[in-house]
């Protein structure tokens, strides 16, 4: 195979256009369903596991969403709703739930001491950002917020609407939903439309004469009262062939939007129906997504036993040209709630959304274990259903955890660290952002004064999105300074172009050398070993043709778990790069070799930025300080870094990372473990937290997803 550097050099000299790759088709949906069906057919092989992709907007998980997961982990889907932001499969196979809280630490601290947190970054494959903490972080994630009773709410309604309450009651009694289902609670399956009802309301059904060209999803999962709900809504325009799809939105039952796409109609648009849809010609002009793309994504996202909820759902399904989804149609979940039917869960005590984890444990006759230091106060300590053990030091908390955790189904272990001052934390934040900016910047040269500068710039842009590119004229011969949006692009440019000949001149491609980039090579190697990056590849030069057929090549789809297609935050357009997540590092390497080969000629390497970190880095302003300009840390940090005391944060991060690792290894298999860095908050400002999550001895079996 021709060396990549030689190919890059020849491409620059001759200016040849890249051949378009073969017309490959990726069946992510088919691969997903095959694995899903195989798993369901082999109950003896089931193990508790988490999905690869978290459906969290911008990779941030709220405290309420954390509470959703913890309640579901305790009780399972027979009593509480499934979490809206992640998928926990085979909850009944969980043995324990353990939450470690590193009080006083944030996402910023994790990446400032990234090299020291070796165990945490390598052991936990699921990482997500947390919002800054409220006044009581633990109460929020357990669900101990102040609750308003039903009686209080009734009094409020009676006091504010004394003349209309009786009218409302009479009106509800005459509502069609009440007439059909009565006023008592009913299960989800009771609310599904029958096949005859779907015929009456003109739903598209497979095998009917007017649905011959419709796409079947082949969903045949058994619908139960605990099947997941998805809200579907479509907008249409009027074309020369009738009504056609222009936008689709899909929302999980917890309220998380997992799909929101504009769609280009296949035929000439006669009327955009803007007054109903909000869609205009200007909005739709740059869109390249077609109906077949949407159909493929829906098939990949919806599980076999999904149930769709929506208004005029039959019309939406016809616009999508999808038949017999086995997601038949719910009469109207929202109308049931309005009529006083309540949520669909069976246990009375957990039917309200503000039920706490403690109440869930109480149903099972169990208590929560809470280990903390004496100095820490929390509402948990005074809870009847919580066994609180207070210790004098973090070391004692750790020792007690080894003994007590096996005795409880749910444990919270809180370590407390002395927080940095806000001034020092803010300076650390600036320096960390500068570090990532400098690591994502390269200097290239020297170039001949007569070189084809346009071709040179085009070559460097081929490795990934560029924030800025400027010509350096302070040197004897011109150089280029290129600042990339993603770290992978900068690293790929260095690995591919350093030392190549450009018009008979050997160029050097390197990062700026400052105190912030001295350990870049070591850090890059460690980032490759991050559990969230292992098995993930970065690809640049991705065009629409490749996106459309990405999931159809059998020799690369084997083991493909997720496709991450980043979008521009302002325009909403997809970027010309993507991340592919594979089941194993070997599968990722094989796919990388294929995609960089003669057929596609894409540029790529193994990923370096976890998804939540990538979202944070995208927020770095383009006008970040010029690479190479030295930032002097404040005297307090200089002194702390020069005198490495035993209790210095850098040493503490290394020591406690190892200690938590040893404790984790002592946990029983099937333990859901969360490491939470709550973040910091003060009158001067706040910093986001970080969550790490995994199931000990979790089987690496996942389902392909497509994410933006």
C-alpha cells in the first residue's frame, strides 16, 4: 500500500481530484436488529449493560435525569419509567448500585489532572457532563427535593378557580377518552389502537394496496405495559405529487429529543405551508437529507417494542411512507394524563415523577447506605430509610466502604476535597482551554515563496475543520499557522505531513512549543487509551455520498456500534467529519484501513476526544490567545506546583484514583457504578461537573445508533 505521506505530497503537486468511493450501502438498522433479536432469543446470555450512546443534549445529564436512572436501577421497568437519556438493558441482572461522589471536584479538575486519573479514564466507557451543582447535590440526584402534596395542589386549584373546577370535572366526564376507557387507571396495552381502528383512521398497513412502496420496519417485539413511548411529529409541504415530508421530530418518553431533521422533498414544492409548519424555502434550500435517510435512522433508533404517540399519527406515518411499525398508535397519552389517568406504572408509590430513590428502596424493604465525613451535612442523614455512617477522614470512609457496601443494594460513598479558590479555578480554566487550543494548532513550513499557497491550504484543510489559517512572514521562508477545531485533525496533519517534500522542499509540521504543550506526545497517547476513545475512529473528508452509504458495507459494519455526525452549532449543517465507534479496537483498526484505502481515500485516525469533551472544546472562542504566548500562572499556583506536598491536588488525584480503583475491583460483578464529580459553584461563578458510569464486568454488546 502506498505510504500516506507520499500520497499527500503527490496529491499536492499534481492537484488531482479524489475519486469518489464505490456505492457502498451500510445497513445499521439491519445489523442492530439482528443483534437485538439474537440477544432476546438467548436469555441465558443476558447481562446487565448500558447502551453505547447517551441521548443527552450536548452530552449534559441533569440531576433529575440521574435520579431517573437510579430509580430505574433499583426497581426496574415494572414500576418506574425508563431513563430518558440512556438505555440500561436487563436491569434485573444488576446486583448492586454504588455511587462515588468526589465532592469539590469538577470536569475541569478531571482534565487538569487527566494523567493522574489513570484508572477512572480507562475503566469507565460512559462519560457525561453534569450541570453545576445546586445547594444540595445529593438531595437532587436522590430526588429529595421539596414536594408539594396532591392535597396542597387541590387547594391551590380550588382557591384560584372556584367557579370553573366543577365545569372542568363535568367536561372531563364527557371527554371521548373517559367515555372509552373510564376514569380508572389502565395499562399501556389497553390504550393501543386495534388493527380495525387503524383501518378506520386510515393508518398505513403493510400489504394494503395504497402502501405497496412503503417501508416496513420489521419490528415485532412484544408490546407490554412497560414498552417505551416515543412522541412523533412531522411537518409537510405541498409538492407536485401531493404532501411530502419536510421535518421530523422524535422524542423519548422522558422528554429527550433524539431526532430532529429537516427533509428535502423529492418533487417540486408548490406550497411550503409556512403558516402551519414554519418551513420556508430559505430554510429548506441547504438541506440534503432525503426521506430514505430518515427512514433508515428511524429503523435504527426505534427498539422492537416501541410505541408511537402523536396527533394525526396516521398522516405522519404516510408522509414517512412507513407501514405497520408494530408501534401501532397510542390514543393519546397526554389526554389520559389530563383526564386524571396518571402515569402507566403499576406501583402506587412510584407513580409520581418526584418519588425519591429512598421511597423506591423502601418498597423493597431495603435501606440506602450513606458514607460521608463528619463535617458534611445532607438531607440524606436525617432520612428514616438511610443508614448513615459518618467518618473523620476520607481514608476512614474508604475503609468503611470496603466492609459495608456488600451489605446494601444501594450505596453512596462521598469523599470530600478542599476546593480551590475561585480565582485559582478560573485561571486553571483559562490555561486548560489555552492548552487544548495550542495542542490543536500546528505550524508548517518552510514553503517556497513561489509555492501554490492555495493547494497547500487545501491540503491542510483536508484533515479536518479549520478555525483559522494564517501566513507567518516573520521567518526567512513563509510558514503557515493552522488552528483546527478538533485535536484529531491537528494530530493527523502532524503524522501525515511532517517531513514530506512540497515542491522539493522538506517541510516540518509541529505544534507550538510552550509550557502547555511540552507533554503533548504523552497526553495524545493517553487519550488514545481512554476507554471512551478505544474502538472509535475519526474520519475527515466525509461527503454526503459517504454518509448515505456509511452503514451498508458488511466488512466495516461488523462491530459498528455508533455513528456520530457533528453539526455546526449555528447553521445546523453536518460537518465534513464524523466519528465511528466500533465494538473492539481491532474492528476499528480494520475499518480505518479500509476507509483510508484506495476506494474511499478518506483521512482518519483513532479518536482522541471523548464526546462530552468534544462538546466542551467546541465552545472555545476562535479568538483564543495566540499560540506561543506564555501564560504565567498566579503566584499561588506557582508555589503549589513547585512544592509537591503530600496533600497537593495533583498527588491527591493520583492517590485517590488508585484507591477508588482498588475498591471498584472488590465490588461484585453486575454492580452499576457511578463516579460523580459534582462541579463547583460560588458567588463568583460555577463550573460543570462530570459523571463516569459503568457496570462491572459489563458485556461489550451494544446497538448501533446515529447521533449528531
